[in-house]
C-alpha cells in the first residue's frame, strides 16, 4: 500500500528496486562459498548418476580382533572336533602354543585372534575350506576329514 502523498507508480518503482536489491544481495552471497558448495554437490550427484566409482578419503573401521580367553579357544577347537595337534596345524602354530592358549599361560596374538574370529563365524564351513585347499591328503586323512566335517 502506498504511503500518503506517494503515487502508486512511485511505490511500485521503489518495491521493484527493493526486490532487485534483495536478488542482487542473494546472488552476491551465493557467488562465494554457497555457490561453490552447490556446484560441488551437483558434480557429485551427476557422477553418482553416471555410476562413477566413489572414493572415501577417511573411513573409520573397528577392526580390532576379539580377545580370546582359554575357554574360548577350547570351545572353538571342540566345535571343529579336532585334537590340539590338528588345531595347531590348522592355525599354523605349535602344539605347545595351543596348549598355552588353552591353559591361559599365553594369550593369542592379534593375528591369531583374527583367525579365531573367522573360525568362530562358521567353524564347519571354515574347516571345509581348509580341507578343500589340500590336494595331497592321503586316504586315512581323507576318512578322518569325512568324519570331521560330515561329508
């Protein structure tokens, strides 16, 4: 609504001027940081739409292996239904080390814990994979393998 003593044309001209000034102010603000952000996001979305591979620069993963108490090691070995000697061969460690883990004298090192984590996920599946790698098994061992993994 025009002010007293102001013609409608003058009022409209001032309103248009204010609108133009606001538009210019927004464009000036957007031409800086905001415009750069919008351009970057637009480029990112276009690349994603094209199916281009995306790379993360920082990824936080909790990859620390679990800790294994003596009873945990025994439980995993019993789930595999193998002797300490066979378990040692499968783990690529000595029988004395397996005995030390199960007695609580030594704790499994992080690399061994990572392997124990993998075994714990699917003990029989893990055992099957180990035996499928061996092509030089003799017949008595194959019979033992058949008994162990139920094939």
